[in-house]
C-alpha cells in the first residue's frame, strides 16, 4: 500500500480517536462526583467508537460525498470518516441550535444530507434504508453506492437478513459492513449465534462475503476496495465483516462487570499498533506523529468550542418541524 | 394477601422499585418451576434497568436466559412456551423497540386466546422499560402504553411505586393472560439516574398481589381529580403537596393498570371533585388521556363543573436537547398550570 494512503488512514484514525476522547472528557466533566446519565452539557446515552476506527477509516477511504452511509447507535467514527460536518455534528451532540438536527436528534440521530449520512438507535434498522438509497442511485444512473453498517449483534435481527436477501435479489449497489466487536452490550457473540463468520451468512443470500481479522485498517481498506468497486460497477452487493474491538464500555457508565476479556484489551488497541507498524516501515516519524496529533486536536477542539458557543434551542421550537 | 390501596404496606423495609420487581420474580421462580426469564442482557448484566439483578446467580442460565438481539424470535418463543403451559417473562429492553417485534405481540400473544375460542391460554409477562426525562432522544424515551392498551387481548400494568411494582409483578406472573408490564426508568431507583425520592419505598416482605385493574387513590382531595400513571404520579403528588398551600386540594388517582382500566374509581373521584385533569407521559392524541375523558363523558358529562384538561406529550417525537424535552414532557410546571386552568384561576 502506498505511503500516502497509509498516512491518510492513520490520520483519520487519529482524528476519530481524538474526537472520541474529547467527547468522553466533555461527557463526564459535569457528571461528577455522582454519575447521572441525564446531567451535564451532553446528557443521555453515549456510545463511543474507540477501537473501531480501522473499520470506518478503511471503508470510507473509498467513498465520496455522493455515496451514502447508514450507521448505528455508535456512529461517530463513520460520521467523521465519511466527512460529516464536524462542527455541526458536535453541536448536535451538545443539543445546540447549530447542530445537524438543531438539537432534536442527539448523538444516535445524526443526519447530514450533504454527504448522505444517517444513523439510527434501533438495532439493524439502518440496513433497509440503505437499500432505498442504493435504488435511487441506481435508477438515476449514478455510480454512487450505499454503505450500511451494523454490529455483529445486529446480524441476528430480522431486518439484517431481509436486507441481504433484497439487495441480492435486486442487485443493489450496497456494501454491508458488520463491525464484530464481540459484544452486544453484555452478551458475547458466542451466546448470540453459532455462526462464526458473517461471510458465511452472505453466502446464504448469494452474495460475496469477506471477513477481515485483527482489526487491520489496511485489511479493511483492501477488502472494501473490492466491495465498493463491485457495487459501483453494477455487480451488486457484498458483505464485509471486520473483527474489531470495543475499547470502552457499551455506553458510558457501563460498569462492564461481565467483561472478562478486558485484561488483554489495551494491547489490542489498533491505534498504537498501527503507529508502531508505520514507524517500523519508516512511514511515520516522531515529528509527523506530533503534527498529526496536533492537527486532529485543533480540529476537534475547534468543533467543541463551536458547539459550546452555539445557543440552546428555544423550548418552543420543540413543536416545530414534525412535518415538512 | 392482596393490596388494594397504595397506603396499605405497614412494613418499614424500604426497597427500590427495581429490587421490589426482582423480589417478586424471584419468589415466583421459587414457587413455580415453570417461570423463567429471557431477554437481552438479563443475565450477567442484570437488566439494563436492573429489572433482573441477581437472578442469574440464583437460578442459573437455564432459567435466566440471555438472548440474541432477536426480539421477534424470543418474544415469539415466550408465546410458544406459554401456550405449552410455562410462565415465561420476556423482556423487551425499551418499549420503543416494539417496532421490530410487534407482530408477535399484538397478532399472536394478544389474540391466541380469543381466536382459539378460549381453548389456548398465553400466561406470559412482557416486561419493558418506558419513559424519558434523561435526554435519550426520540427512539429511547417513549411510553407508548396507549398503543399496547389500544390493541385488545393483553393486560397492561404501569406501576408507580416499589410496593405496587412487587404486587403487580406477582399478579402478572400468576395471571393466565398475557400481561405487558411497563416500568418507567425514572421510578426504578437506579444509582446512575436522577431519582424521584419515592422510587425507594416500603415493600412488604411476604408475597402479595396487587390486583390488576384496580386504581389507587394516591392522595385524597376534594377540588380536582388528577388521573395519572407511572412516574407522572410522583410529579402530580409533588404539585398536589405544593398547591395545598394555595388552597387547592388535589386528588391523585394512580391508575396502576390501563387494561383493565378502573373506570369506577375514576368516575367516583370525579363525581366528588367535579374536575378532571389527566396527566400522561404518552402522546396526547388518540391515547390514554382522551380515553379517560371519554369514559367520564360517556357516563355523565354533567359530572364535570369545568372542561377537563390533559397534560401529555404534544404530538411530536421526543426531542433530545434538555430544554426541548422538558417542553414536551408532563413536568411539574405543566401540571401546575393545568391545575390552575381546570380550577379557573
Ligand atoms: C431492536 C433493538 N433491540 C435492542 C436494542 C438495545 N441495544 C442497543 S445497542 C445493543 C447491542 C448492539 O450490539 P451490536 O449490534 O453488536 O453493536 P455494538 O453495540 O457492539 O456496536 C442493544 C441490544 C436496540 N437499540 N434496538
């Protein structure tokens, strides 16, 4: 893989991690000493994507703003990698008027039509709309594709299976992405399904399925290149499962008492791992590491400052916008 | 033993609503081998809202079963097990998720007894968390009990206090019908969410049933009937205490169940006060608040000395930002203004 691509992947992973760490900091800052989920500048559930950066970075590297992404309750990494407006996304997480949804949606409900991005808090329910976006692209004669993302837990939900079947039947330009972080909240994959790879399930619907191991961003990049190219050239849908890692709790405040795999987890963090690899290959040096980090911090802190400056919505506005 | 009045418990032992619920489930599991629990994160996690804490350790994975995220399959499985005479308790983590599994619930669980000419029973409990107030957004904050109550064939219970949570759970498990048991996150007494002080309260240690279909007078009063349910009972009680200083004596009726609805208690109360305010955290139109007012109007509109009022979620999705969410929830402020309104002040 060429150096520029590798550096781009690294930069994107750093940007995502920097963002998630900043949201983590802001989320907890005013929930102390006693954690109250409804308190603070960012209230409500918060599902962060630290550890899953390789999936978003590797897949979205092949997309343009004309392609669609439907993400999940854990949407930030895909939103950032797909180029959702960082300022307005952050303002939405803070529930402010300049947010993507003017404060109505929150972190699980980010919609940026400029880049065809959306997400949903209902498991697997982001898959079906991606089919329709793909239909629209196809019927309008564009070569855009739709990427539908879920976790591995969602692969046991009806909408997942119906979507695979329909996309295959209609040869839609869709790439189904499954982020296997091994956990659906507290339920491990092994207690959810007997199927060890969702690539096998893809075969059940007559579409190609691929599984990328080791949370490898370059592995994801290579596999996604193929899947996106197939979709773009009219060869139909495929499924890509990535064995990734949930570095933090399911949501913030998750005590994770169920999680017996935590000991080894820090060592599997994809960010230092990839950094080491790139340093070893002479692609990254100390100065670049620092400048990449500084650039990411600037962008993220700027977005947070923007969000904080943006006013809270007028309560009366709650009654607007039910209909167009 | 049967508790028909919310003030009946004489015990001094205090439990949170979630612990009271779990106590009832555990006692029934001890008593009846056919009772078992299944749902997402009900095992090691103990239920996202602590509705099953400790049950896995006590009863093991055969009777406390973590499921995949396959609501149609496991709720349907509960129906099948119930048809064969078991007494499953299936948990739908949030009522908001019913969209992915409603067919099993309303076309199967709720209709089998009727369609079979009464020959097949479905003695199961569907537990589910409801409600907002902590900025969880439009897909994780709804009550939706009006929807379940609208569809015939399932009982719907909506406890507001720890003692009722226990007694209604015991009744729900022993009932030979499907019972939807809807618990508000704000009354569970969770350590990680702002608590109403009454989410911890006295709970008798022995087994008892709170009959399904019997409302409670949570606070007697003479001027206005506030008919309400679940968390809103507490907001109504807070407002009632406060307004006593303004010489307004509110009667708070805790519905405790929507199906069957205790129309007699509502009518009897309105007959005494002549004024009705319904407070409901579900959507306003086509729901609980309209139904209660209709039942009064059907009996005798002349009972009302002032037009009835309702405080409910206006017909908008529940917004995320705190100020927006507060504007749509039935907060104490909105209840207070409505009481003044119905009193003509
Ligand atoms: C239909 C539905 N059922 C249950 C939930 C509650 N829930 C939210 S996230 C989650 C686990 C999802 O696991 P997975 O799909 O693997 O994604 P991950 O959280 O690991 O990213 C569950 C059960 C939901 N949001 N929607």
